[in-house]
C-alpha cells in the first residue's frame, strides 16, 4: 500500500513539473493602439479622420453615438511572457468632432490645437 501511494505521489509530482512544457498561445483581443497613433489625434477631428488614424472602434455606445471605445486585452498563455494587461481609449465627440479623449494613453501637447490652423 505504501509503495502504491509513493508511486502515485511521484507520478503526480512528475506531471506537475511538466506543466510548463505545454505551449499556450497569447490571446490578444480588440484594437491594438500605439502611442504614435494616439499622438496624431487633435481636438476637432471628424469621425472619419479618427477612423483613418485609429481604425474602427471595438465598441460604440448604443445609446450615445458620440462615444467610441477602443479596448485592447492581452491574455498571456505563459506567465514567463509577462502579465495580462488591458488598455483603453475613449473618444468623446460633439457634433461629429472630437471633444475629448480619455484612457490609458498620454495625449500629445498639440492635442488642443485643431488641424484647421
């Protein structure tokens, strides 16, 4: 009986040691945005210009067509490749032009300078 328990314990211990051998892929979801693209945003840009710079948003509020959500989730398959993370950028429009931008990205110093000047 002791030999059987010892064999079972060694098998379980051996299998848990091999768990890092299994390759698990990273699962990215949403809009991947880079800081250089966010730096191109300016107050007063139209919705079409924002789509050209950032692409279409992942989520548009059904009740408020003047708010666009750009979300990006990264679920890591293996812990040694880094931690899971989430980034978001929320663009608010007023009369189909950018009024404000909030989220995890820094806005450029020129954000408040309209493109028309």
